[in-house]
C-alpha cells in the first residue's frame, strides 16, 4: 500500500480507518506496521450495530469489537496504546464542528470521519485538548510526530469527499495482490516447439508413455523454472497442438486425453475447459480456481468432474455453496424456511445438474425422468449432494468431500481463507468466479476472495488455476460478455 510507507526522515503516518475496513479485514490494524492507527468513535458505534448480524459482516464486527477491547486493557485508547505491529492505536472523537466542512454535507458518521481526518491533517503533533463531555475531561492525545494523515476506506464516495476537502485518502489495498484484472494469473502458457519435437504428436512414441512426457525431453525448448506447479501448457509442434499440465515436483507433463469421456456424456468442448476438467479431477490438487466470464462453463465443468469422482468413490459427497449476495431482497426478507428462501440461488446449480444427468435419465418430456424421480432431488435426499448458502460452512470440518464454491468473486479475502481452511482430510475445494460480475458491495474485481485465493496460492504444489475465455452458452451470451 503506497501510503503505508514512511516518508523520508522516518516519520510515521496516521491512518484513519473507516468501519468498512474494520469488518473487511479483522487483522487490518496490525497491517499498518509501526504507524499510527486512528479508529473514529463512530466506527466503534457502527460495529456495535453490525455485530448483531448473522453473516460474515456480523462475525467480523464481533471479532473486531473483541480485538479493540483487548487493546483497551493495555490502557486508555483515547491516549493511545501500542499495536502488535509496533505502532499506536487511538480511538478519536474529534468530529463535532461541522462548520469546518463544506455547506450542505449531512451530520452523519461518514462526515464525522472527514472531520477527524481534517483535524489530523491540520494539527501539529501535539493537538489541543477537546471540550468536556459531561463532567469528564478528555486526556490530551499522545505527542506523536507524523508526516501525513490518510483516511483509509473502501467507500469510494467517502474518498471522493475527502479529496474535495483536501484530505488524503486511499482504498484498503493490503489484500489487492494485482493492480488490475489484466495482471491476474491465467494459469495457461503457450509454447511453439521446434519440428525436432514432432514425435510428441505420436502417442506410441517412446518419448512419452501413459500420457506423460518427461520434463527433461522439453528442457531445451521450455524454461522449466518459469513454470508453476500444475501450470496448463499449450504445446504447438508441426502446426498441431498438444495440451498438457506440468507436474513440477514429479518432473513430467501430463498430456490431456480428449477421448477419456465416453460418448453421450457431457464433456469439455474447448481447450480451457479441458484444462479445467483435468485440474478438477486431479487427486493431488486440493484447491482449484476456475475463472471466466458468463457462459464459459466454469460451474458445469466443476460439477461434471465432481459427479465423476463421486461415482468412482473418490469422494463421499458433492457439496455446492453459493454466497447469497442477491440483486434484490436478502434471504431474511423472503418467505418460507431456509430451503425455500435459498431456492432461487439453487437454480443455476440445478440447471447444470439436469444438463449433466439428463443425457441418461431424461425421458424427453419437460420435468420427467426415467424412474419418475428427479435425480437432483434424489441425490439431495440420499445426502450425496448438498446445495446450501455459504454461511452453512462456518464451523464445519469437511472430510472426503468435493466442495464447489460457486460465484466466489462475491467472497471477501477473509471469507475465502475461512472456507479453504474448512477442508479436512481427503477434501477438494473448487472456486468458480467471474470477476466482472460482483454483487457484493464490500469487494471489487481485484479485492475479492476469488482473486486473492488464486493469486496468493498459485505457486503451491497442491493448487491449480485456469481462466476460461470462450463462452459456450450461446453466441448471444458470448457477444454480451465481450461487447457490454
């Protein structure tokens, strides 16, 4: 984060944190190192209201409240106490004189944060004492030397107002591992090999056996050190393309066999989907992230692989979770029990399941299946398939399950970390996400949990990622995704 670095002369900086930062990352206070962290008292009041919520925001508000209480035990927060990062944390309420702000701004919490930012921006290190509150007189703030003060907020409008008032402001950047979507790891590398490698096209060649090419064979053609674990590689030789996944520790390229799925079944139909399918069925890969815009087949590929592995007995259950970030009403305002409330969010998964299972079980009549039973409903009744809101993952330890987290771009980095840490022995987790379709106001296209997980884990041997590029839903869907 650019503003977190000290200026020349070694002076500290002041960072005034908005409530949205406190509930976005409960470890944010320590992320500012040995600088001065200011918590507006109105942010504490807002935490008190948020902690009653039964979602991730509420959970984070409770965690942050306990953390502030732990700091309070070291001494008065109004005077400042040391942080774990070697800095200072102060709770400030110097935000009462609205005459200092432009005319017309409301007397609300956000604008009080502006007043605190303005006070720290215009004050000398030794600030004047504030008025009495009742019969209690406020202790003077600690004498600190700092170079500049910043408001840190994920609220773009608050940052705009701060800028208009001459106050430095910035988004919370700690969990933004890339500057823009274009920098995100795609998982795919393309190589054009010399004609001398023509034997690679011959499956009967001694150059490779059992769909494996020893890495040494390609060492003169490819910089193997530049490849990550489970990197997807397009190998073009003599004008023909070979798809392979690099197994770095085992030192071989695993060639993708496009005939591995029997005729009649749902199968990948482009190169990116084949890469995604192979990453999803690989038992050595514990976490796979599948990115791509609408209609690229992310969820369909993940479900196809999951049902295959379930049928083979590799996993006991297929669990599908979706963040309930609606475009309209929240779950609590919808009628019925939790199953009925969540039913609209289940429909995309059920549609994909019917497409996969319908090939063998469909009678040709709408809503009817061989044996009369809906196979999706039957799998849910048998307990081998579960489709639930993401909040149901809290506190669980999941063993020998194939877990799909759909729409993972709506997770915060903290939520993504929490979910992945739920994986027990023998469990595989798949994230699917389209970073261009964000419904959660607390994240954006590069600060969401999907990108954070893919970027922070990409160099591990049990991780795989691929970005799907081509929409296969329909020509219209592809045009919309690329033109609008």
